[in-house]
C-alpha cells in the first residue's frame, strides 16, 4: 500500500478540544479561532456541536458560532467544510437551522463507554441515528461517523477489531461517508493500529476511514504513521492538543495538529496547511486559555 | 524487511540523561538508579563517562559509580553491559582503571556541532579516536560509536544522509561494532529516517545500526517505529526522558524508555524489560530530581 501523497487534516480543536477544556471561551473567540485556522490553510474544521447544553455547556453557543462564521465573508470558501456534531434528530434540526452543511455522529466500540458517555447501549445509539441519517439523506447533508474506544475503553479494557468492525459497518450501512477511528484514551500502539486496520480493511476501503489518535501515551504520531502505510489519508487532530484527557491525570489527549503537520511535511505529504501560521494559532489559543500548549512542535518552536 | 521480534534497549539515562540535568545527583543515587534499571530488566546501560570533569562536572564521579556497581553482587550478570563514554585515549585508560568493559565514542555528522560541542573538526575527532580504538582492540574491549545531528544541526541546519554515511563508515572502519544514529535536536520525522536508512543501508547492515531519537518535536516514536521497519533492532532511550533539550526551551530531549517499551510491547516486540517496574524507576528518579517525568506513559500511569 502506497503512503498517500496528500492528507486531509480534520481539525477538531474548536469542538472536541474546547469541549474538554475547563476555561470558558467566548463565542467571538471561537469564531476567531476557526477563522485563524482557515487562514492557516485548514480546510475541514469541526466547529461546534448541537448536543444538550446542560450536558456540554461549552458548546451551548454553537448556533451563534455558526452564525458568526456565516457572516464572515472570508469563510465562504467552496473548499472549506465547517461541520458540527449532532447526537440525534433534534440536534440535526438545530444544526440545519444554524446553517451547518455537514454533520457527524458519535458511537462507541465499547458498551462501557457508550453507557457512561451517552447513557445508552451501542445498539440504542445506532438506532437513535436512524431518523437523523434519513433526514440528512433527504436534505443531501453528508454525515461523518466517529467511533470511540477503538483500541481500549476506560471501563471495559481491551476492545477488539471485531467490535470496531461491527460498529463501523453499521455506520456505513446507515449512510456515513467516512468513519473516524478514535483511540479515545490513547492506549493504542502501532501494533494495535496494524491489527485494527488489517481487520477493517478486509471489508472497508482505506479512503473511507480516518484515524483520531490521542497522545496520552505518546503513541499518536507512530499510530498515524502506521495508518498512513495502510493508505489512510484523513487524520483528526486538535490545534495545541486542545482537549486534555479526562481519563488520565496530567496527560495529554488529542494529538496536536502542529505535530501531525510537522510529521507529514517531513514525509513529503501535503496538507495545504502553513505550519508556521498553525503554530501561531496554537500559541494564541493556549495564551487565551492561560495554559501551555500540548503541541511538542509548539513548545520546541516557542521562544518564551 | 521484517520488523525485529526483539529489541535491545540501550538505556542512556544515567549518562546522557543526567549529564544534561541541572540538579546534582549523588554517586549513591546514580548507583541506585542503575541497579533499579537492571532490576527492571534493562540489559545495556550507559553508566557514566570519562570526559574532562571541568567540562562535564555531572560525570566527574564516574569512577566511583563504576566502583559502586562492581561491588554490587546483583550487577555481576553475564547478560548485562555497563558502558561508559570515552572521548580519547586518556578517558579510555581511566575507564579501564575503573573496570569498564565496554566504551563508546562520539562524533558529529555536522561540522558546526563538532566545533561547538567537542571543539574540533569531524576529521580531528575521528583522528583522536584512533589511539583509543587501537587500545580497545588490544584489550578486547568493544566500542560503540555515536553520531550526533544525523538529521539536523542547531548550527548548520539540515544534515544529509551522505554526511552521516561518511562518519558512520569511518567509525566502522576504525572498529566500532555498532553505530548509533542520534537525532540530537529531534527535528527528524519518519520521512527523514526513511531517507537516512535508505541511504545507509546501501553500505551497512541494519544489525550494526541503532537509533537515538529525541522527542523534541514529538517525533521520536514514529521515527523508531519507522526504523524498526528497516530492521533496526537497537534503540537508545532515557528513563523518564532524562536529559531535557539544551537547544529548545521547555522541550523534551531523549525519548523516554517507558514510552519506547510501551510501544514495543504493543507491537509484540520483546525487550526483556518489565514496564511497570521501569515506570517506577522513572517516577523515582523524577522525584529525586524534583521535576515531572518526561515520559508520556509515566504521566498517563501516574496517579498523583
């Protein structure tokens, strides 16, 4: 399998990242962050989520964020996707009212995480997506699928490739155009990703899969590197490593976009992203949050 | 090329690590650290260096460290190598008096680093090794070679595989049994290591090469993972990521041994090392130094 010549970076910092940061970020600052990411060349950004605002207060202003983005003439680029997470039909309808053009749904490969995180079984979560998927199909809205805990679960322990495959196939059968494989607690190694992709690629082509690696155990780039060798050409990442890790004290969560882009550049793989500007965006949002960046590249390049 | 089934971890924390830590560590604590590493299953440790004590005061007690190690009955294992860095014949003779059984020499792939770090040209540094190599040959002492700045240099910028190859071949010609490729400032990516190994392996077999990756840009594990695919089966690492990075503020230096062993375990590659015990050693030395560990795995597993 040839390593891809270009990779699409899916920037999840404004949603998956900020959702897990304790410091509040204003609507205007979220819009600025997203605009800065676009200015750095990022072409796919998960910009918000339409979940219950009581469950996730950090995302309660997603409709205003999208309103702010829509009113910004610099963000009306045909090559730009600004997506939102939608857990159910109600969330999907709110997203449509806010002018969102692409959405994502979120399932778990482990029952334990599904129960604790979204309070239902995996089967129930998939059933909940059905009316949403139908509405999206009717309205021509593309839906991305996330699977969490594709290697390990904080409650159930090890997760097998077979478990991931079942959920992945269900999401594709429902109409997801792509499934992002999330190592939510970052326990996976290159060996785990090889075994996972060896299995999934029996049924699925690499161009329909993305990887979403957390750097909790420092393994994210090695796992992404391994996934590239399987032809995976879509990589989720979070600027400045925004998001932390709720399952391991003091540890990092989402792999930093800067670190991914640095690696891809060194491998001669294009992303369309200006690394220096991306590092600047990571520094700005870290300063705003009043915390050091979780990007190794950001730290190495920092002069302060 | 098949990925190796077993990897030899060369633990450089007690030398390369502590040499770059500002906090002083007593001779007894150094001996304890090395004993704890051996207890965790580490079979090759760089335990000290016989350089000018005025240049590197942290290593001024290396003869006492080796005396302490020799008097410890638990460390007289036939499978254990306790090595020392020796810059010249004088250092080699001091090492022999201290009972060292294996030594290492250190050259740079870049003229700028050679000038600043060891105050001579690359050719002069190689010439300086000649009497040392002859003495080692006469006494049947194995010599390992290090090359620093194999990808980039803090003074000269980019370093080509051709430059590394010239120094590597000189070290082999002199009698080094192995050459460790050091990405001293951690700027290399998987792409750089591919290009480097593609070139070096035209002339050298993989079993004579080791990789010595720094995690400054977060790339170390991806680079090691890539090197494994070239058949490299010897990996340098530093427990708790001891050593920091003198060339980038706030950045990490040596890749942490815990992170390497965690990855290798996940890939089904044996090291003979007990990861839980190694994590404990990393925590203990970090506590002693009064600083947080630089191991991602150590942080993720930490409960405090």
